[in-house]
C-alpha cells in the first residue's frame, strides 16, 4: 500500500485509492465478493490481467489486510484467496460505483465511440 501521511490526505478518497488504486484491484475484489477463489479462477475471471500483476496485487491486498491467503498444503498445491471482514467493508463501499457503472454503461459507451471516431478522422 502507498504510504499516506496524515497531513497529505485531502479526503478519505485518498486513503481508499491508496489501497485499491488502479484498474485491477476493484475487479479482483468484485470476483472475491461471492466467496474464496483460487489463483487460476481469478486469472480467468479478471480478463486482461497478467499473472505477474495478479500476483503483485494479491500480495498488496493481503498486506493491506483486505484479503487472506490460505495455503491448504496439498499436492497439487491449492491456495485460496478470500476477503477479510475489513475487505468486505471496502467491497461494500465500492458497490455504489458498480451501480453507477451499470446505470451509465450505454452513455459511457456512446461517449467513448464518439471519441474514437473523432480520433480516427484525418486532421
């Protein structure tokens, strides 16, 4: 997690973004919302994420107390990732953002299509 000095924080959003900043961490949390998942499941569910980045983000979310990692000490190896109680509070906070995305999906798609069309036109 990025260190946030008390005097540098403008609002709680700074703190939240220090934990979940970037494209992938909220998606990882979304897919862990229904229960524990194995690494391979997360890799398939979070489309476009590289294995290296997934490993890095799982470690960071674990060190921030958002996720727990359970090694079942089996052969073949089986490791599960799950949200902690603390992590569930963050997932609840992200739900309105998810609802906003669902409600505005068509508008955002239309704006992005228009922007791409404008970029493709010769100057």
